[in-house]
C-alpha cells in the first residue's frame, strides 16, 4: 500500500476538495476482524457489519480532515475444549468507533488516510457451538472482562467516482481488549462503500 502511494505521489497532486467545504458521507460495508496476540488457538477471521457516517472538511485543495461515527461489529472465531468436547467459539465485540483522519489526495479521487480512532464497546457476547455424541449444542453468554474503551490507529486508501467512495481501511489495535489480559488486541480490515455530498 505504501509503495503504491509513493509511486502515485510522484505523479503530482490534483485538486480534490474545495477549501472550506464540508462534505458528508453515509457508508456501509464489511469487517474482517480477529484478535492479535494472546494464547487462543486456531484463530479464524470473523465477518461483521460496519455502518455509519463521516464528515470531511477541506483544509486545502489536496488535503482534508474527517471525523465520523461508525457502528462496527468486530471479534474473533477460535476453537477450544468446552464441556469436554471440541467447540467453536465466536466472540462478538461491537463498538461505536469515532475515526478522526487526515486525508491526502494523491491524484483526483484517490486518497491515502491515517489517524486515530477511539471506540466504545456496546456489546460483548461469546457463542459456543459444540458437537458431542452426535448432538449439537449452542449457547450464548456475556464475555467477561471486556474493556469499555478501545483505541486503534486506522490507515487506508479511498477512491471517489461520481460521489461514490470505496474505502479500504486497516485498524491497528493499540489497547488490549480484556482488563485482566496482557495480550489480545483488535485487528480489523474494513471495506465500505459510501456516498459523498456537500453540505
């Protein structure tokens, strides 16, 4: 991603924003998330929804600052022993994310972005799926010890065409998810489609 950005920067920057203009962008998309670190075995990617709205202020012709509010369904899938049998466990951790980003437009329509993202946990569930003696058992309970606040560093690219914006973003988890664990941080890749219009 960085190599591609450096190559495009050599082509020069083109005007993208009107200075002083505020735009709004409702968006919806998909998360691919997991948890980095920790002692969990057989970790798998969990698919979830992300949706919300972002606003951007044109600071310069090729530079803007944006902030948003996104509902983000994150978490993990993994395997372990439960009730004496092999179990698949899905951790559902939903957040209200507040991305604050700097957007640099390399060429018309194409932007690289990076910033900070505080987030607040609004749901934390664990679902156990166990198959034993030919029977399937499913049980859902609250995940214990999940911190209410989370912080990550989002980096990504977006491309705008006729007011539609395709955004690919990776959120690097900084704070740990669980209060009593030294490891375990969110790692989420998001792809969204939005519609951008001026206020």
